[in-house]
């Protein structure tokens, strides 16, 4: 966990006071809704279909148990008893009254969390691998660099009003759990040929109306130079990015239209002027941030404790362990993923009661630390293997031990038309029906790793473009239809999905997905051949034939 200092607390408290005054002026009529809009967006407040929505930043997906309890408190006192974890490692509250927003923010400020820069045309919450700092084989903890960028970009005066929103993601593992290739800037920490640690910098990724995968702009930028290089990219974007057309305003469009080589020339010229200035990082500054990350006092434990051997006789426990427990870099410990995807539930939702219970379990079993993944699940990153049986029983009682992580019912979904004023179609009912269709754990295990992503509109908050199966809600003559893509993925081999065929009506979506899955089971050459690998080998045609043969 990162230990926030007095400056952080001062900034957050001052922002609460400022926003309290802005809300009071809106409620009195001194500010119109149009005048209030820019102010509220910079504090993470949206006006959705039925109410204001408050989005809270969780930097690089790391929460303390105290912060989780504060989120539970806000859900219980100011909302309708739950919150929604998003693909940006944030949490959203959909039913808070405008008059209550300052009090809710003040309560969250007491534990150092806030909604600043979770919306608006600025740099957004910096995300990272939810297993950062604990996963084997990692080059170094990417959260250190996410924190450096967070501090650098928060309230940055030059980049508070960019052409459009701007998102960073960072990973330091061979397997990319942070989806860096679909971000405006993606950073991959690696070693160069000389053994030095630095960053591969990718730029111009993004989904939405015009999806692009990020391109490498620099194979290796040193620790010293990463902030100046990032600033150079932002300066070029701020200068040349479109402000006359919202659909062409993202940096991905600028990179695409200029070409990566021309864009790099512009960045390198800007970098020449700033590289040796105040943004050059001294090793002592990096170590200062590094020293503020507190790591647990791990015990010396066995990787084969007696408790685990006995529990393995229970097939339900063993199914959960094989699905939801991952290796830890410290012997005797494990990383445990908590599924927020129960059968028939809303993906990413957690009740106040569940949040409180997870906080208690984090204190008891994970040194008080919780992580949020972009897949809309949570994780306890420091669990002793001897404690896995007891933890499993407690998680099962809390409703977050569904053994479906990375399987067909572990669905990513935006809130869709049930909440969002931008949506064309509902997302949640589609996800709920699909979890019921694939509820049988034996069926899910037979299918294997398969990611379904659902977005209710072209803005792609559900990342449908990079789902193994992507579902996009569209509107046709006032009715809800859904386009289906297959073959997408968000990891180190990132690909954009390919459209299968014409959009299908709401009532046919689950049947279509079942047809696609059945085609995959018939077409794969081995039980371990992944769905995305079959699509890559055979293309869309055999799936299209199966889906539309009788439609």
C-alpha cells in the first residue's frame, strides 16, 4: 500500500470544500446545469438517466480495508446500498442526490479517496496490473510508476482541458493484465539488451467509435526520462488534437492521421526541449516514492500446508482453488480473485454488506489490502495458502466465490441503458441471461477461457472490441439490437474483434452466443485450444454460418 502524505490530504480536502460551494450555488440557481457541468465533471459527477452518478478513483486499483469500508458507508448512507466497480479500476455510485454529494465526498476524503479527474477532458485514473507487486516474474512493481504519474498529472494546469479524455495503463509482466494496448499511453516495463530497466512506450490506443491498438513510439525510455517523454506526448496532443470534432478528438485519431513516424518526430522535437529540465527524475525522487509503498511482513511458510491438503478432498473447494487462486512471488502465499459475477447478477456490483465483509477478510487474511481489476473483479493479494480453506468458506458466504474467473460467465459489462443516458441498449439483462445459460460449472470448465464483453453503446465502456466475444448494443427504429464480434483480446497479443454479421434483436442474443460457443467446441482441435485461437485459425466464416443458418 502507498502511504499518502499531508499534501495529498490537503488537496483532497480543499477540493471537497470547493465542490461544496459549487453544489450550493447550483442548488440555489446561481449556476445553471450547463455552467455546473464542467465543474461537476472534474469531480467525477455525471448526470445520467435517473440521477447523478459519482465516480471514485482507485489509483492503480489498490484499496485499503479502511477505504473499502468508506465505500460501503457511502453506498449505504447516500446511495441504494451498492456500488459498481468499472473497467477503469474505479467505483461508481448511481443514485446519490446532488445535495448529498459534498458530504459523501467529505466522508471519502477522510480515507484519502476522491473523484477528481475521473471524468472530463483531462488525464484520468492511472491503472495497472491488479497483481502488481506480488506476481512472480514481474520486473518491478509498476504501481511505483503509476503513482509517479498520478502525482505528476493530478491538477496539471496544462493538461486539465485536453481535446479529450486521456488514459494511462502500466504493466511490468510478460502477461498483460492492464490492457495497455487499448490506452492513450501504455507503458511496459522491461529490460533492454544491456539489462537496464525502462519503458516501452505505446501511444494511440483506444476503443469507442473508432477503435485502434496502440503503437510503439519508443522501445526504451529510461526511468530518468519517462515523465519528460510522457509530457512531450501530451504537449503534441494538446497542440494538434482536434477540438472541432468530438469524434476525432482522441489522440488515437491524431496518431492514425499523422502516422506513428511523423507523430514520433513531433514528440522527439518537443522532448529535445524538456528532456533535461525539471521533469528529469533523480534516483532519490524515485526512491522516495518507492519507500512510501508498504509491503507486508511475510512469514516463512510452506507451499504445501496440511490445511490445503485436507481441503483438496472437497471438490467444491478444489474447483474454486483451481479457478480463483494464482501463484504469489513469496512461497507459501497466494493471490485470490473474488468474483463479482454471480449467476443472474450485475457484473461488477458489490453491496455495502459485501464491501464491509471483504474489508474484514482483507484485514484477517490479506494484510488489509484489496485490489480492483479492469475485469470488474476484486483480489486479495497476500493470502497465506494455509488460510485458503477458511477464506473460501467466508467468501462463499459473502457471495463472491463463484468459480468462474476468466470463464464464459465472467462477463465484463457497462451499466448500459438501465443507467446511462448515452446508451442505445441494455447491457445488464444480456449479461444476467448469459450467466444463467452458462451457470453449470462443468460446462464452463469444458469451454475453458472465454471472455464476453458487453457495451450498451459505441463508447465501449464494456470494452466489447477486445472481448473474445464482444456484444455492442445499437438502436434500430427505436428497438434494441446487438452487433456481435469475435476474436478480440486485450492482453499482450491484443486484437480487435471482427463482426460476425448483421445485428440481432435483444431476444436472440443469448441464443446467438450459445451457437458461437457450440461452434467453437465442434471446431477446436484440442480441449486446450482457446476460443480466440480457433477464431484466428479459421476466421469468422464458420461461426457466421452457424449463427445465421436458421435466422
